[in-house]
C-alpha cells in the first residue's frame, strides 16, 4: 500500500486578536491509516475535535496579535479500494437515508438550475459508473483549467457560463451535474503531489453508486490512489481549510506532499514555488488557495 509524507505550513500575520478554525489534518477514514503525525501552532495548544459525521478533523484556537504559523506533518498510508466499473446508479427509493441530502442543490452546486442541461447532455447515457466518468470527461474537455479564473463565490453555474475554473470549480460542477441526474455526490479535498500548479490542496468529488462512495476527479491531475483525504462535505463551504474571525492576513501556505521516503518528513525538500513565496510578508491580503478556500470574517 502506498505511503505519503506530508509537511503542510500555513503562515499568517494576526493584526488583531482572532479566532481560527483549521482543517489540514489527514482524515480518519477507512481508506487511509495515519502512521505518525505532528501538529504545532506557534505558542498555542489548539483544541481538536471531529465533526458529528466523523468525516472531518478540525482544530480551533484564539490567536494574539503577531506572527502565527500552523504546521502539520504526517506519514499516511492510503488503500483506496478498486473502483467497480460495473457499479450501477440506485433509484432514489433504494438510497440509504443518510445520503439523501447529497441529492439537494447547495451553495456552490445549483443542481436545480442546470437540470435541463444535465438531462440533455447525459440523460441518454447508460446509468452507473460510465455516466459519472462521462461527466468528468465532458468537464475536462469543455472547461479550461485556468488559475485565477474563479473566486471564492464562483458556483457550478458560473463555471458553466465562463467555461473556466480550477479544481474546486471542476469538483463543484461534477457534483451539480450528478445531483441533477439524481446521483448523490459530495465534495472531497486533500493533500496530493502534482507538478503544476505549485503545491496546493486538491479538490475532487465522490458519487454514490454501486452502494458505495466512489472518487472521481474531473481535472485528472493526479492519480486517485494518491489522494490523502482531509475533508468531505456537501460542497466547499463545509470544508474550508481555514475559517478566520478577525483581522488576519495570510503570508503564505506550503502544503507539501511526496511519496514516502526513509526519515519521513524530517528531510523534506523546501519548495521554492509555494503559494505566497514571492510576496512580501506584510503585503496586501492574499487569496490563499486556487483549489480550495479560506473564509475570513474581519
């Protein structure tokens, strides 16, 4: 089973005392085993908890004025089950009750507003795994992956109109199209290594077919079996990597991942191209991530 080293740092300037909620730790999930991990926050011992659904691990803390660094290091083993290409879609009457809310339109996935397009484009296709794959292929072919083409408020419908986005937007569009076809779908983000763009979190989605949740990635930027899952939600609003209450400015983020090497994270190479690396430490407010987002309430 493949193992991965993670060395993720978020660095901030806290301009006034602020409250932080952060989600960057590998999830407790049947597909992955955390061999070792370490979490540190400058001068602070954070409170840690898992959400009621058991899907997401978070930390919270109060931060005083000054420089703040959050660092998460881990070695994680991933064992994603083989995807069943014969998996069928379930009729709504067959669906477990706890997945029904993943059929509903949400903040970023307006499945109710794109139903006609979804039916026109995919309604005639054989139902099941191949139809979800066809959705991913259509997104990959028809939506340009373009850094800077979207913002925190961009929705699936916006992506359809502008025909460009980043992995968060590709995932939201895949989710919305699935839900419009009565296929439960949900947002996933995690750590993964890919050469371009610079180190960042990665977003993709899961569809409920064949009686199980199955991963799909419309960007096809990284092998699915190399995703170290962090968060799972209805859409990105459920799983921001950081939610900030107060006057806080991000200096940089450096979510490094690699295939496991002897020595673990202790000898991680420094990435020169990490997000924010070329910005002055006290520059203008910085939008933290292309693939995911952080929420700020000043």
